[in-house]
């Protein structure tokens, strides 16, 4: 079975288990925090000592007093493991159940009241995760600072990194992907203090849907166009602080090329904006680094351009017998009887309009003669014939005349320009005399009858008298014959 299939199978098991760390949180006053929890809260609050006013409220995950609840979870997990679909991964799933105890003990939250800050309260929490990549592993280095500011932005804004690209802010174009989670309206606590709600928001940062918003704004909109994001990205100090935060790409937790680790979510019910930043670094500076980014981010959210809200329009009572248009104009409505009455009135008012009979119209036509409207152009027959000739392709092209100043080649007839010594076509010298070419004799047509075969008998040899007769005598004999003729 491939690694991708095993990861999906692992996620199916986790979703069916429905583990919620909120069920195991207890106040630090009721239960002693673990050493890990105390250490984390101490590091987070030490950077805020000068601004802390009031008592810090701390919460930590613990199994003390929650043993029965965890046993029920283990029973549900073992029953689910009996399904054959988990056979290839059953060993790691059992290891996951054991690691849940460690995850609970490494979960803690601190509510820190502060002064002279955009945030009313600064909240800190650890973000332990159990991940699966061929084997189950617990990651406990991630932390988050968050809180609410008393201003409301128009839409959720995320911040993240892409490989080989500069970090950027991007708007959520639609609803935030919370996996169906809905904040309970009956809870009177501020949204930032609802642990399950914050956990859902943190998990949504790894959602493919959320990452696609970042990629879409980067590629489809060239990182420009949203007023809030444009304003935030012009702040160099804010961008430098946000860029120093360690994301899931640098921590190697994510294998994708996109990591979203900060978000601002408007809370319409209480008219505030929740600001959150996660840091997955392992160095001690991550606490001050993460807090600095959330502090500057929250301060700038109070200064971003606000979306203009249309003032409510006053309702105007509509008069009876009228229709109101979309622009607010009232138009009178007419019944059939009223329309007939108005038509009769207009006919009566127009009784003085002159009318023509058929004879009057015929008389007007005869007087005009041609019955053509005034100003209409009329063609003669010759003009029509000339127009027809041109439409049929007849063109008035002047006849070509030979240029008498140019000589012709005596052989090919090509026109020769002054100064030429030879014809450029046939290379005949200029001024040569024309010599007619002898007519070509037609080749004899082959006879259809076969040529006679040579006789095998030898030709008769001349007689001795003929052989011995001299040439002079033959000439005299020939002249005598001609004289007799």
C-alpha cells in the first residue's frame, strides 16, 4: 500500500476518533501544571512582564480527573481498529493512541491581560501535533500568540510563504474553511478564549482550500488588488517581522510549497477582529519573534482602509395608483377606461386637422409628374449602361505603347537600356545582326512496315569493262547523252 493511501487511512481513523484536547484542559489553580507546561508559559509571559496588568489565567491538559474519559476514548479506538481496512497500519494507530497522552500533557493555554496594546488580552498556547509519515511522531515545538482587537476588517486575511517567492498577505475570497465548525452563540466568553474554536482555525491554516487562496492571489491577481492586503504589504516593519516567523516549510513539517501561519478573522457578533500567528521554530527566540509579529499585525489591522458601508435608505410610502421605479420615481398607473377616455379627448381636440381624399392624392401625384420624391437622383440610359459596364469588369485602362527610345534585342526582343553591352536574358551583344536560324528538318516518321531483311545473295560486281573505263570517257558519254536530249 502506497504512503499516500496510508496517510489518508490514518486521517480517516483520527477523524472517526474525534479527539478534542479541550475535554482534558484544567485550570492551573485546580490542577498542578506539568513541568513542560510551566516552562512554556514562563517563556511566553517573561517577554510581557512590563505590560502585564492583573492575574494570568493558565490552563493545562491533564489526565488527572479525566481517566474515565480517556478510557472511553481508548475503547472507541480499539473497536475501530477491529476493521480489516486498518490491518496495514494497525501498529502505528496503536502507537497514536499512546501518544495522545503525551499530547494532552504538552497542551497549555495562558490568558495574559496587558495594557497599552491594541490587544485587550494576549493569549498564548502550545500547538502540539501528532503527524504520520510512515510512522507516528509527536511535534511539540509549535506555539501561537493571538488575541482580539476592537476593530473589524471586512474579510478574513491570511499571511504565508511560498517557495522561491516573497511572503504575502492575501484575502479569503469566500468563507473560511473551518470544516463545518460553528461557534456556539450561547458561549459568553470572547471567541479568542474558546479553545476548540482557535484549534479549528489553526487546523484550517493547513487546509488545501486556505492555501489555494494564497496561491490564487499570488498568481491570478499578481499579489495586488485587495485594499487591506495592499496596505499591509506596504509596511516594511510589519513584513520584516512576519517574514522572520518560522513556518511549516522551514520546520520541514510540510512537504508542500505553501505554508500559511497567520490569519485575521473578523468576529461579526462582537465587532472585533481575531489576530493569530503560529511559529514552528525550535530556537528560544521564537517567543519574542512570534509576539512581535502578532503585535504589529494587530496594530495595523486597526489602521487598514475600512470598507464603506451604505447608509440605510429611508422608506417612502407609495401613493395609491402609482408605480415606483428602481430609481425611486413614481409613475401613474392607468386603467382601460381611463385610456379610452384620454383617446377620445385627443380625437376631439384634433378635429381641425385637414384630411385628403383619394382624388386629392391622385391629383397631387399628377402635378408632381414623375411621382419621384424631391431631390432623388435620376440616371440616363447612357449612364446606366456605363455603370453596368464598369460593374461587369470593364476598366478604362489606356493602351500600352512601345518606348521608342529603347532598342530591342535582335534575338529575344528584350528592351535594352542605354549603356548595356549585352542582353541580360540571352547574352547577345548589343548591335549584333540578326541571323535567321535554319528551320529544323522534321525527323522522319518511323514506317509501320518492317524494313526488308538484307538479301543473302551478294550484289553483282561490275564488269571488267566498266572497271577499266576511265573517268574521262564516262564524262564524254554523259555529255553526248545530254546533247541528244
